[in-house]
C-alpha cells in the first residue's frame, strides 16, 4: 500500500500554492477513509444527513463526487507531526477527529446563521430541517471524541483533553458571535471581534497543530508554540474569509455575492470600517441600521427585499472607510506573528516548510 502521507510533509515549495495543494490532496486521501468509516458507523437516519453534508451523497441518497472541503485542519495535524520528526501515519485518526469537529461547527453555524448554501449546494438544514442538522452535528462531535479516545497512541489522552477544551472555546466563540450580532453597529468594538474570531476560527487551527505536535512527541514549549502558530494563522484566515464574504466571486465561493452584508454581519472589515470615524463609516452605520431582508436604509418593517445596488453601496462604504485595507494589512501582520511562533517550535525552515505552505495558502486564497 503506498504511503499517502508522504505528500503531506514534503514541504519545500515555491510559494505559489502548488505545494500546499499537494499537501491538502494527500491529507484528504489518507484521512477520508477514516472519516467515512466514522460516519458510516452512525445510525442510518443520521448517516444519510452526514453523508450529504460531506458531499458524498445527494439529498436522495445517490452517490456523488461532491466537495468535502479543503482538509486544511487535518493537513495541519499531519504536517505538524512531520515538522517535529514524527510519522504522520500515526496521527490519521486524530486528524480525522479534528475534521469531524470542524464539520460539527459548520452544521451548527449554518443553522444559527441561516446560511442556505455551502460548498456550492444547499446546506443540510435547508434539505433535512434544523433538528436533523443539529443532531448530526452533535453526532460528529461525539464521533471525533470517540476516535481519539479509542486511539492507542500514547499522545491520545492529551489530544482528547485538548480537543475537548477546544470545543468549549469554539462554542464560546460562537456564543460571542451571536451576542455581537444582536448589538447595534455602534456597540461593537474591534477588540471584541478579534477575540471572537480567535475563539471561533483560530482555536481549532491551533488545536490541530498542537495535536500534531503531541503525536510527534513534542515538549510543552513546542506544543504551545505550534498552537500559537495555528491561532495566528487562523485569525489571518478569518480576516481573509471576511474579505471574501463581502467581495468574493459567488462562482468560486458557492455563496451569494455580498452574503455577509445582506445579513448585516459584523465581520472584521465592517467593524474596522465602522470604527474609522470617516464619513463612509457614518453611511455604513446607517445602512447597517436597516433590518436584514430589507434594503439597507429602509425603515423597520420594510421587507421589499435586498437590492443588489444597496449591497454594492454597502461594500463601497466599507472599502472607502478603510475596512478592506485594514483587514488585508492585519491578516499580513497575523501571518508574520504566525511565522514567529512556528520558528520557535521548528527552527529548521526546511522542516517547517509544509506548515508554512499551508498557512500561506489559506491567507492568500481568493475563495
């Protein structure tokens, strides 16, 4: 049987994204069988929804060659193992567990955010209903914990504890996100949004890297440095994701144009723009004062539908207020901090190459 983990750690690329693409493909190849085994252990009704969510089946249960995601988080686990001189094949179960946790959050977030599209297809809750999507998310989290609990690797107990702490942090981050969305445009600070983004996005990327370090036999300083690397890279990832949420191409993102603006999401570029003190910030605050589902600037109770021109106006206001430039500049700063953390854990640039390629890939993406 070929060693499909080799590409996960070959990490000496040109920086053009090709190396990261190979790393991600190799991670998907060796983690997918473990994911499928875990999902197939679910009871039939839950299994059907889970397989739809992962893109393995259509709503009618027919097999599909769908998109199960980029496998960034399991790739980070395996690349972290290799970076510290371990054997990635020993951490495949842990990598699958991290991916299951990620998908648990996606299922729940889609319900709470009422997102109707993910990976170019209807979200699970729109097909099967809220209850099924929530329950399958719960089941995926349980599967993740079971995979690590049943692993015989010496690092498994520490990894299980770390994963459980991460889930609590993810939930706290989502709770903070929901609370922020209930507040007015002038009642949210940038520091609050950055803390929320670290909990929602950075925590799991940091956990993935830290678990890889544990499976490689890394010491406490290496584990914490790689956790810090993942967190900083995760925040850079979220900043770019928020930019894409406003200006991304729907044909590439699988989501409607300006989706975040349409629901008045207080994403990082928006909050930075609102805090700029510029005339554009005043205009944006007025636009965001309208209820979701009505044209920005319309009175409460107006449900005439979101106008494309109004979304473009809001996007231009964010840009004129400096939100886009701030988000892109801050993403570069967070990436710089991530590289510093990585150098603490893996001083050899050659050994660190796979992790660096993945971090650069997720912060340079356009969809």
